[in-house]
C-alpha cells in the first residue's frame, strides 16, 4: 500500500512539474518612455498592442510612461527598479548614463540595427547616439514635429471685418492692432488676444525668424557657414524691438509664458486672433469640435511664413538639422542575454509590415483598413488607437503616419512641411558633463523674457551678452559647438 | 529623607544606576523602543548617505563603491560658483522670512480674535472654515490662485478691468511673485497655525481673567497682561522650530507656482537642487547642498534657542 501511495505521489509531482514548465512566464521587458499617450489602457489585459506583441514574439513588452521623465527615471534607477529599455530625452542624458557604464554598447548588434535602418531608413552616423566612440542609442526615424508649426488666423473674422492677412512682420503688427479693436469671440467683453504663441519663445518665431533670430540659446550657422548662436545673430536687436513693440502695445497674450495649456484654452475659447502653434493642437477633428462648440462660425486657417518687410525671405519656426534624431532608446547594461534577445525580437517585429502598422494605426481591420487604392483608411474605432504611438520605439515615417492618422489635417501638414524654417543644430551637439548648460539656458530664458516684456532695456543687450561670457562661460559653449559641428563636417 | 536616598543613588556606579533606573521605569522604556527604532532606521541611518556629498557618485557602483571626489569640496564649490547662487539664496531667505512672519503673527492675531469671540458657536465655525485650506494641496491652491489672479480669466483682474483699470500680472511678474507666494501661504496656513495658539490660550487659568476683570481690566488689557504672556513660551517654541526651516522656503509651494517669467524672483535653493541635482542625475551636488542647508539650519536653531533662554522660553 505504501509503495502505491509513494508511486502516486511521485507521478503527481512529475505531472505538476510538467504543467509548471508548460506555463512558463514569458520574458518581461520594461521600457520607460517620455512619450505621453492619451487613452493608454488601464491594464495589460485590455492593451491590445501589448497582447499582439506577446502573441507574435512571446515577449511581455511593457511600455511605461513616466511623468517628469528625467527625475522619475533617475528615481526608479536609484530605487533599483527593474528596467530594460528607456528613452533618452537628450544626448546629454545618454552621456550621463553611458559614462556610468549603465548602458549596453550596441557594437555587437550591427545586424539587428541594420534591419531597423533598412525598414525605417535613417542615418547611423548621428553623434547623439554615441559616447566615447561607442554606439549606445537605438536611433529612431525622425518625426517631423518641427514642421507642425503654423501661423493660424481666424478666417471668419478676416471675412467679417474685411481684414487682409499679413505677409510681413510690420503687416502682422497692423493686423493685430486691427484685431485688438474687435471682439473676436463676440462675448461683449474686452478679452481679445490678438497674438499668442506656443512653447514660450517658439511662438515668437513668427515675428523673429524672418530676421534669422530665435529668442534663446540655439546653435546656428552664420552667413559664412561657421558655427554660431542665435543670441549672437546680427539682427537680434531688430527682432527683439519688434517683439517688444507687440508686447508693449498689448497685442500679445499677457500669460503666453504660463504654459501651452493656457494658449490652447484661449484658442479653443475663440478669443485669439493669431496663434503661432502646432496644427496638431487645434486642427485635429476633436479640437475643431471643441472650438466650434464655443463659437460655431469660428474658423481657424493658416497663413504662410512672414518676411521682414525689407525684401528678406519668409521664414517661420525652428527645425532641428535633419540628421538629428529625437527620441531614441537605450538598453540597460544589466540585461541578461535572454532579455537582450527578447528586445531585438520585439524591435524586429516593429520592422515587419504588421508590427509597423500596429504602432502606427492600431490593428488592421479593427482600427484601420486598406481602401481600394491600398491607402490607409481609418475605421470608426480608430479612437481606440490614440495611444499606440507610445510604442513607436524605432520612430516613424511621418509622411506615411500622419496622412493616414489625421486625414482632416492633410493640407495643413503639407503646408507645414513646405514652410521654410530656421535650421538649428543643438541636437548635433553633446554637452560635456563639466559644462553647466542648464544654468546658461535658464538665465537666457529669464533675461529674454525681461527683454520681451520691457523689464530690461534693449540698450542692455550687449551687457547681457557680456554677462554670458563672464559669468556663464559662454565662449566655452560656443567652442564646444564649433568643434563638434566641424568634426561632423556641418560647420566650416 | 528623599535627599538622602538621592545622594546614595548618585554614589552608585554608573552601570548600577542604569540598571536600577531601567528596572524602575521599564514600562516607559519599553514604550520608548518603537520611537528609538523609528528614528534610528528612518532618520539616523539614512544620514550615512550624506557621504554622497564627497563622492563622485556612480549609480552602478553605489554610494560606498563610488570614488571620493577630488577636491572633497567640489560640489560645494560648484554650488557657490554657480552665477545663479546669490539670487537663489536671496530668494530663499526672503521668501522664508516673510513666510515665518506671516506664519506666526497673523495666526496669533487670528487666534486672539477667535478666543475673544463671545459667541462660541460662531467662533467654532470661523475656526473650522479657516483651517480647511490647510488640507488642500499646493496644486489645488495654484488652481484657485489662477482662477482669482490670472490676467485673462482671473476674477480679480476682471473686476479691475471693469473698473477701468489695467490687468495686473500677479502670477507672471517678478514684481508680484513673492507677494503671491506669501499671500497664498497665509491663506492656506492662517487657520491651521492658529490651532496651537488657541490650545495654549485655552490652557491659561481662567481665574486670572476673573481677577483682572474684578480689578477693572478691559479686554485689551487682559490680552496684553494675561493672554500674551501666557502663550509666550509656545510662541518662542514655534519660532525656534520655524527658524530651523528657514532655508527650505517650501519646495512644493514654490515649484508649483514657478515659471520662467518669475524665475529671478522665485527660484529657491530647493527648486535649483531639484533641476540641477536630481533632474540631471547629479546626486552628489544635491546632497552637498542638502548637507549645507542642514548644518546652517541646525546652527540657526541652536542660536535661536540660546537667544530665547534670555526670555526663559527655550526648548532645552
């Protein structure tokens, strides 16, 4: 009897072990991202992107968005929380982590990277992916967010009051003056904001870019092709003079520096005349619906880049040099061989037609279909795919992505793409650890705001530049930029 | 008799004295253990991490494995060499001193007013309503401040504009920023700050007031001669505690209200450390500044305590 019981117990043990082996957990990969995606499913069960990746690759690929990314990521790393991949917000971040030997060198993974290069078509010689001659960053195809900016105007107001849209900065000034006298949202209150702009100083490029100026620390090439800085741009004072004039005459939103949500709230409330901002924040169908609910006859259209009024070329907004890629991901050096293989498995999946379209538009025949011309057409359930861009680890081809995703803004996107931009090169410069760029940027931003608001006299601009040299070692920063841009054969 | 026993006790060896004390008061010492453990684990043990201020910290190597920094004062020097430091220190002290002032005197006056209110029911309602803002987070307070003070949509500016005036950029101007910080601090903390004073006032012997009334003292005389001396000690204790936080200036509060526009009047040590130290993974710098702040705060507390001995109201 004892023998039978022992035998039965042994059989049960073997069977349960076999069952356990069969139910082996998939390899879990935790990937932190700074891409905020609306509508992210609350749990992994209902996250169909996660489920499809799991189904196709056998990898539990969890993408986790962190608010206040740099601080949150550091806190998690310090807290020794599990992580396998993380996005780097800037080249400086990559340097910080790579110098601490926390990142996996990608030297041995050239073949895996090649698959991604061929699929997404981007350059490999991007300096911001490297530290000390070793590649650590997985490049991402460059999103064309730089080209999102448009100068939006109220077409309904132009028509009603017979206003001519401006083509030069002086004309924009007169146009805004005319708007100031109009109650653009017709609520009977004196609350018209003639001009507002996105992301602090970016909005002002509608006024300053025609002068070759950005009101901040941006690396540019001068007329001779040498590395320079927008703060040293020859027409800086002229551009600042105009911005100050707009501000002094009450033509600019007094709370323009408060934040983008404030700008958007005003635009949706229809009390704005001109808004220099990304199309994506007002021309998407859902936002059109919002502002139409406030004022049904309101209509935002766009105008071309302005000129300086003195024969110069039209220019608007800034754009990073095309070789710079934005968001890119790195792999934790502490990953095991299995985990590294799992990561490449997922990335290779993103290089397939199915994987790429999954992170572009969601699931085929659920969130999108191919129409008779083999063009992507969205289904009524496409709203459920609002979050999928958080999985665009290898970036995206915006020309394909945006056309399918936002058909209502096709013309606006094409117009934004064609608008001439002020090209900057900050993405090509990796700031060394021992230079305090954050202090310099913070001071420049503070003082620029004072110049714009008239809290500091324009005559003090040269003194301000001298302060940068004396107190913030500006020359070192200029030298760093020059050296790196020359090494990349960008600057003379 | 008792003196003889004390004398005999004091002549015992130290070990014997400790043993006798523990045996005699063991229930109290037993109750003390959780407190000691708490402070040892959460307050004193983490102080070992202060060594980070002198190390070139590498996350992978950990605190103890990271190399020592050369020179040892590198991160202190980095803070003092930052061109922004003068402004940051000035802002921190200015905001802290104002917060200390408005955190103490208005609450004291409010507590006196509530305690003098004859209608107790009304006094209780006022007291309850006044300390409700204490439970709001600074994010919510910022929302309230925006609704009230925003140039475009604020109630206050709406009124000013309707009266024919120019909108005032309360939240976006260096001129007003510290005022807004102090004002919101006052609004949030007035009622809560008064609770301690009210408790102290309640503890004053009522017969003193009765005797003063018999002697012909009016309300103000009673406040001056009985109430204020009665709460003097608690006032000084609170002052000493607040002086210890003078280099803090309230990170959460300031950070929520801070924008590029008001950075020159609003950046304080903690917000700078947050962006420079934690945001840029420079933990050693953050620790160095934190250590410096702690040393200065402790010095200030000791100095204030020594000073307050003159009024016989020191903590120790």
